[in-house]
């Protein structure tokens, strides 16, 4: 739902990360073109790499994209577990590849949870949280400020998978890094849109798409096509035909839901288990007497998805 002015107030919480950065590009391009997204805050979490690196990356990405919202650093590690990072996928910096501009702004003096709470408390209209990393900040916000749930429209999250994992056979990385946080979010009662691997592994940008973006030749497209090339390197070795745009699905589902298919399921997060910790277990046959807690994205029109990312990059012309 958008507010009275047709805008969708957003908090972007992530661990940039090449695909987090492209998700944030989509949100900012939407603000500049169709006026749907209204980015109120950017918050960072340890995940792909350590918090200091994801926060430095967030400052640089927001500088590159011209995102004017305040930026606050969040949780350096999960609620109970040690931090697990993924430099093999995103590089040691978490955003390896092209050189990026140095930050043109300072971090907020607030913590991520303090900034999230302030934005939600002060907003006339319900706020949507876009979560594209481990959900430690969002879980902490929900535990510390349960009274603010009524002013959260939804949480659109990239995480989990109903059929398989990508870090273990059962678990997707964002959930596996902090299953306790994910469990709190899935039990919270806040409406959820879940962009799991079921759809994100189909949301592939292919080399032809990289070239199309490269040929746009604006300051942002010059960076994005190189991010895609870098991100594809890891995935090509695994047999992917393109770069899976995991995190952009969580934003695209808000601005172009028509290109996706959804199923409402009751989803639980496994926090124990020897083999299945971090699994997102959906009651697909509805054998439990539980109302669905998540709109799970199951499929997409890939060509339309790629076109909208291309249009987002062109918006910086
Ligand atoms: O499993 C994919 C997720 O892990 C994405 O959010 C990516 O950025 C990494 O954080
Ligand atoms: Ca991410």
C-alpha cells in the first residue's frame, strides 16, 4: 500500500553486496521516475562481509546512486551465533570489482535500530522494510519496539527457499547467518513478502543483459555492468547461465508485483537441527491449522525483470 502521496516509505536494510546495491538502485530509480519508493533510511548489517565493510560499501553505494537518506550501522554479528561471511561470492571488500566513489556523507549518530525506530515512529504512513541481508537489525527492532509493529506495512525480504538452500542443502545464506533473528521476524505477525531462492535463482541477468547495461554509458551503468560481471564469475563456475539477482527481487516485488507469482504459506524457521538449521519450512499442503504468515514469491517473468533493471539503470542518464 502506498501512502496518500502515492509513495511507498522504505527502510533499506542490507549487507552490500553486489545484489543489495542493485536492489537499492531499483528503489532509488523508482523514486526518481515513477515516484513510488520513498527511501527514509539505509541500515547495514554484518553478512556478506563484516559490518565495517558492509557499512563502508553502503556509504559508497548511496553516494554513487544519490540516495539522500540517513545511513546507520547495525548489528556486527547475529543475535546468538558467530558471524558467517561470504567473501568467496562478493570478494574481500564485499563489493569487489569497479572502483567506487568515496563517501560524500557521514554515518548517522544513531544505531540502525534507533534510526529504524525513529523513521517508523515519525512516519505518517506505514513503512515498508526491505531486508536483503541477515535479519538481525529487524528482529532487534521488533523485540525492542513491539509497539511500532502497527506502523510497519510489511517486510519484503530476500531470504530462505522452500525447496533448497544455497549455503547448506537446507538453508539460504541470509537466514542461515541468523536463524534466531529470522524466526523472530517470521513469528512477528508483520506481513511478509518472501523472495526466496525459488524465485531469485530464476531472476538471472545474463551476459546479453550486462552488455545492454554497459551500452547505456552513464556513470551508474559503467559500474553496474562490472558488478554483474564480477558477481557472475562465482556463479558461472557453479553452472549458472547468469547472475542471480537475489536482493533486487525484494524491491521489484514492491514496484512491479505483476511480473511475479505468489503463494501464501505458513513458514517456520528451523533454528535447531544438525542438517537443517536455517531452513525455511513452508506448510505447502496446509496440514497445520495455521494462517499463512508470508507471501512467498514462486516465479517471475524474467525478461520483464531484466527490462525493469535496465530501465532503472537508464534512469541515471
Ligand atoms: O543468498 C543470497 C543472499 O546472500 C543475498 O542477499 C546476497 O547479497 C547474500 O547476502
Ligand atoms: Ca544481501
